[in-house]
């Protein structure tokens, strides 16, 4: 297989534009979760989310395009023939909200994946007739990155741009509230007292390339995507499998693609939503794969909320910084780790030893996905 | 890359069924049949009646394809994936759900409808029903490239070393969808594909490096063409066996 490089990335989160503000916020142990202003939360379990503040002022139906426009700004030219994969769970769902509330005609194009593809093509100047949008719930962009990597590895593409975004909307907020998945006092991933997730919004773009394009790009091509895997729990539509079977299978597949054993993994960027069952399932999977090893682990969702379909791409971009600095940032919101998380997740930064970084996500529909990243010199 | 077509199932405005007992399937405009659980799962299904239309036709077509391939019964989970293409996904379900949010600012929001406002959730239903533990996702693509999802599925089958994969297309109907531009009429179709080392009752699909898809050597670009030729082969073989 051809080696796959993560050549460039861009992120926008509730901390602001770029990876550095996110990284600095995490190292400072800050949370970007604030009271929601864009819709009433009176009847919901929670009243806070990690919103991008300037999106509050964007007219209904235009938030996703403004977000992608801003994300693309400064990304730089793409290699000729770059293929496009996008990922979103609900895209421009604010357009549908507006249409249903006003009872008027509205352009619902951006609520579906094809409209999302067209926006990405517009802002990155691409015209890819083979572009796809993947929807696999909260593992959408993780699966898109996995597919992009497979395309390069098997010679079906030289460069793949993955673009992902999701919004904090009343639509999704009300749904997680009625499913009783929202926490009323912030997200506390892997904490003994965790009580649910906090929603967030964000966007990320990741450019994957083969070796020749990585070498000729302006950026420093130091990080490789070594392995990827996905598996379905085949257990429940909205709840994770308690035995972690799907996540275990996805991680094992990623290790197999990378031709590595679990010993090669130095740290983990977990999904870590802060719900009781998700985090317990992840710990079960971590123990099944790594036994008693106490790898440094991290979840970003206490700081920027759960960014749904964009989570995997944002966390991949964060993983680049983790590998570059050899640092696992604090798990914001964590106070007292549950017993199985002790020695793994911490409220302070932890050193990341030599080796690979595992990044995982799981979602509704029984989906699990895993990515394995490594520094070029460690490969 | 080559894949054998082992099973075929569908739910369209013209009816529902599986390849071994029908000589044609028509992707035609019209109202979709309201499938009952007993029509799909003779032994019953606890949630089928509560599924939204998008999920119901998707799970139904997958169930018919699995039965047609002789794979409906299972003991151990299988490394089989599902790739489902759609134009507008569960937009009608989204609208129906949000209509329960608007009154009283969400106080009466429907948890059951919300669960199906992610278009991939019906794949979870199918996965647990049939023990399908491979990659599962829904995709969107340019409408004029009808078989883009099928190509992605063939690639997944080979790149991920799967036992098999269900490749299909699902498009629901409903008042919110009627004004939307669409290439295919409402309906769901799924093929069960396996690696080419197993003989397929419906012949083989090949995918060239340039993306050209062939069924038994003939270029195919449209679902209806593929369905027609696949069913013709299946029944020619059956007739010869007699």
C-alpha cells in the first residue's frame, strides 16, 4: 500500500479559528462551553453548548456556508486532481428549522450531503464529479478520513481533501435532550460523576496525500496516517455495545492495516462524550486491547463539546499537534477519574512517548471507527 | 475489482420483493407501499412498525436481499458492511421531528423520531438484525452518477477485506421531499455482494480503475439497467436448471 500523509489541516472550534487557540485553551484547562443564545432552552435538560459566537448573528440557513467559507480561507492551493470527501450529520439544518417555523419555501439544499459537497467545492475551488459525503453519525468524518486514506493507499487517489462541519442547532439540542443524553452541568468525560454530553459546533479540513505530494508541499510532512478501521456493534441503534465489541474490532482493524501491535500505541484520543455508557464502553475496549497498560488518554469534548460529524476530523487535527509536541492535553471537565480511567485520563497535560496515536469515534447506528497516526521518524 | 451479486431485494412504488421470485423490478414514480413487519420478518420485528419511512424501506430492502442470498439466518456476527446511497436522506423524518419541537419550544419533542433523523441509523437496525459487523455508512453523491454508491461498496469490499457488503440506494417520499430535485424515484434497492471467489446468481460486477462499472462485461451506468440484466441472468439460469 502507498503511505498516506496528513499534509495540512484547518479547524474552527468554539475557541476560535485555528489549531493554536484550541491547543492553548486545552493546555490552560479552559472550556468554551457557554449559555446558548440562539434558541430558548427552557424546556431542555441543559442550557449550555460550545457555540462559535459569531455564528449567532448569521441569518438562518447560512451558518454552514459561512463556516466553510471561513475554514477554506487561507487553506492554500490544493494539488491538481485532489478528490473531495465531506462529512456532516445535519449540515445546514438551520435552513429546515427556518422553513418549518415560517411555513415558507426555503432552500433546503445545504441540509443534504450533496449541498454540503457543493459548498465545499465552491470554497476550495474543486470540481470533483466523484465527490462523496459520508454520514455515519458521530463517526462521519472519521470514516471519511479512513476512506480517503484507503483511496490513497490503494492508488485510487493522490490527494484527498476531507471537509467536515456540524452546527449547534435547536434540532439536535432538543433531540439529545429528549433522549436524556445532555448534561446540565458541563461535560466531564471519564469522570466518576459524568452525567452526559455537551453539544458543540465546529469544522475541520484535512488534506491527505501520497508521499510525492507530501514531499513537494510547502508544509512539513511529518505525520502519517498508518491505519484505519471501522466496525458496527450490531447491537443497538442508539446505545453503545457494553462489551465494546465494535470499537475493539475497529481498533484491531486499524492496527492490522498499519501492521502493528497494540504495543506500538503510545496514546489515545478517545471519543469521550461524557455519557455514562459511551465512556464505560470505551474503557472496556481500551482494557481489551491494551490490558493494564496505562496509556495517556484524552477527550476534547469537555472543552469544545461534541461536534458530531466534525469530531473525528477536529480530533485528527488535534492529534497532529499531540504528536508534534509529544504532549497529551488535559481532559477538560475531568475532576475525579472513574477507577478504570485513573492513570489514563488526567486533568493535566501528560507526556506522549514515542509511538503511535490512536484516535477513535463512535456513534448512533452502532458505528465505530479508529485511526492510527504516527510521526514519520517513528515509522 | 470484481464482486459477485448474491442477493437482490427492493421496495419500490411498484411493490416489494427479492430476486429469486420475481422477474422484474421497476423503479417507478408513485406512492411507496407501507410495509408491515410481518411482510419482511415472518418471525416479527419489535421496532419495524415504529420506523420512519426511510428506515422502513431501507431495512425492508436489506432484509429481502439477505433472504435472497440465503444469509438471513446467522449464529455469529459477520464482517459484512453496508453502503447506502441517498439523495435527500431522511429529510422528511427531519421535518416530521422538528414539527414536534416547534410547539412549546421542544417540550413535546419525539424521542422516537429523533433517533431516525440520522440517515445511518437504519443501518444499525439492519446490522443488529443480521449480525453485520463491518463498516456501515450512508453517502451522498452527484445524482447523475447513479452508481457512485455501488462503486464505493465494491471498493470497501476489497480494500477492507470484507466477507460481503450490501450496496444500495434509499430514497423516501413525503410532502417535504416532493418539491426537491431528484434523479431517482422513491424506493430502496440493495444488492448483496461477495468477493468474486463465490459464484453469484446474478453474475459479477467489475470496477475498473477509471470507475467504469460492468455487469458481466457490459458497461452499466443506471440502476434500472443493472436490475434488468441481473434479474434476466438469474432467471435464465433458473430456467436452464429446469
